[in-house]
C-alpha cells in the first residue's frame, strides 16, 4: 500500500534493529513519550524512494526503547529489510498541538530573522539538548545554533508567514561564544 496522494508525511522515528525471531523490530522513536509512536497506525515506511503504508500489528515499551511488529513481517529475515528505514505518519493522524506549541516539522524550513529584521537563515533541523531544544539555522552554508527558548530568545513564531523572530545577535559565533568583529 502506498501513501495517499497529497498526504503530508511527518517522520516520527526509524527502525533501529531486530528484536527476536518473529519479525519484531526495535524502534528509535522521536515522539514524547517514546511509546506514543505506537498510537499511530498505519506507519509509513520510506522504501524504494516512496512511502508505503504498513499497519501496526503490535508494540510495547521495552526497557528504555520501543519494539513493534508490522503486518506482513513475520520472521527475522523479512524484518531485517526494515532496519534503518524511517517511520512516518500522515500529518492528519497527529493531534493538533496545544496553543503556542509546534511540532518540530512545522518549524523546519521557516526563515529566522533577528528583531532588527536581519535575516539569519532557515531552520534546517532541531536538536534536543536536555536543557532546551536548539534551532539549527542554515545561512548559505554557515550554521547557527539558536536556543529555542520561547519569550527569551524566540519571540514570535508565524507559521502562516513562514518565519520565526528571535532576539539573537546575527554576529554571534557559536564556536567561540563571542560576537564576531563587525
């Protein structure tokens, strides 16, 4: 089964390894908490350059990780073909986030501008550091790491306008921890 035409896919994890001999796999989940990935079915797996739907037959929290079994993958050899494959769901499978909260996938690609209007680049991806999330902003090859701290650094997220306004010095150098000479 392949993806529905026009469906926006959101990556929620990846198949990290095998678990047992009956087709179960270890899953690295990007959801919070980790086991929330098991509330979605079907999963869409990117194989041969396209998303293919696979119903979830079972799953559970296993220690600090998650294990899952997908319909049609009933032995270790069949499941081995899935290792390293991304797991996604259709955007319409996700619940709406609470007010003033966003899915990371909503922020990727947004233009980032300083309060004075200077362009800092576009959000390439985000990092989870424990203390706070970090926007990784690409400015024509220069990478900026900007803490995602609402109200302090991140002042406004405008999804409709495609931009994030931040209180950040455009000359700040993440490597040295200082502003560059102007």
